[in-house]
C-alpha cells in the first residue's frame, strides 16, 4: 500500500491594513507631485517672466534653484531618515513643499521666487528618498516589488506628463496655478501620511555620530556640479568663468568626500557600495535611462512648439502614447520578475528603449 504526501500549500500573503495602504498611497502621491515640479519649462516661464518683468537669462535660475536644491538635499535626507524615521521625513517634506508652493506666487520679485523654488526643491529632495523607505517598511515582502514598480512608474511617467499638465494649466488658468495646484495633493499627502504611516522613536544618539564634514562636502559638491550642468549651455560651457569655477569646485569637493568616506567608519553614503556589481551596474543603467527619459521629456515638447508650431497643450499629448504601455506593463513586469531572470528583463527593456530613441533621431522629418 502506497501513500502520497501532498505538497504543503504556499503560505498566504498577508495584506497590509488599510492605514498602511493609505500611508503608502500618500507617499506615492507626494512623489508624483514633487516630480511634476522638477522642471518649469519655457511654457510657464514666459508668463512668469512677463509678470515679474525679467529676461530669459534671469528666469532660467528658477529651474536651476529647484533642481540644485533637490539634489543637494538627498544626502541629508538619507541621514535624517535614520534619525527621524521615514514617516516623519515624509510629513516634514510634504509640509514644507505645500506651504512654499502656496506662498511662491505672492513673491514680490524674482529673487524671492527663486528662494521659494529652492525651498520647494529642498523639500522634494527630502521626500523622495523617504518614499522608498516607507514602501519597504509598510509593504509585506511578497508585495514590495509591486509597490516599488508603481514607485518607478511614478518616477518615469511624471516628467513626460509634466508638459501636458503645464500646458493645460496655462491655457485655462494663470502662471500662479503652476504653484497653487500643488497645494491640494500636498495637503492630501500630509493628512494621509499622518494617518497611515507608523513612526519610530527619534534616535537622538545618532546626532552625535553624524558625518557633518562628509555631508557638507557631498551636498556642496553635488550642488556645484548640477548648477554647472544646468546653466552650462546658456553660459557657453567652458567659455564661462563661472562654469569653470563650478566644475572645479565640484571635482575638488567630490574627491575630498571620496577620500573622507573611504576613511570614515560611518559615512553618509559609502562609495564602497559602487564596487558591488549589482549596485554599481544598476545605478549605471538607471543613470542612462534617466538621461534618455528626461531628455525626451524636455526636448520633444520644445521641438514641437518652436519648430512644428504646435500649441503647448497639443505638444504634451504626444506623451500620452508612451504613458499607456507603462500603465499596462508595470504590474505585469513586476509579476514576471518572480518568474524570469530579472537581468534578461532589464536587457530587453534597454534594447526597446534604444530602438525607440534611435527612431526619434528622424524626428526632424515629420
């Protein structure tokens, strides 16, 4: 007489409670809002310049201030996360971003508006790293990949949709609403995050172990580098003394940080992580993809408006074609990762991305 033993059933996935889902949703909404503000394109800048009576060169610092502050704040956010908890970081970032967005249109001159842009950028730089930590903290292991896939969807989709949303605002409202439109999602992020996110105790002892020198060197080095890259085209790159000074300062500060971090027992960001193949190669792939996404999201609307004569709102609708496949495929790809080698999926995605970018090289013949 033979007996067979049934295979044990797979353990059921425990779903997070409603409060945790609301908290994670708040984080994704906050990330969406901050990314939509990462570039004020020429569509909105024209009206802002007219309202403040400034030229294109002066107004270009509005976008630079936001992006530079955002990048410079990320190392501080990584450090603060370990002290305050990701939930508090999300709430602080959302509060600052919402208040600054409401007050920015009341700026009496360009200098004050640039200051508000820098504050908004700082809060966005705090919010985005915290969002990743919140997803990892509040979602169970089997569902984290799906949650992270939606986080990636928000990160890749919003730059493309920004032109369409901005064009719609400028057609139906005024430039002030480029800022005021953030108040509602910012407030929802703040309220939903306060309700749904769990707070850890504040770890005051970690203040004593903070790497203040490394944090300052890394933040200032990144700020100098991003400023040079953002203003380089306008100022004729190496033909400008300011750009040369910024690049030299960035190189000096980042090298100083690298040497310091290799010798420090607890650096803000350890450069040794880059020596790990999975981390180093993944960052390289993300860097290349980000350049491609941001370039197309900025260049294509400008080409359609300035060369082809499209209206601002019409130029943004081009990106809805790319939005639909992302919305459909994102959860499917997360499902595939559990069943196929992720490296093959990454390679296939890069090939498709390269093919699409190659097709766009013939854009001038439309």
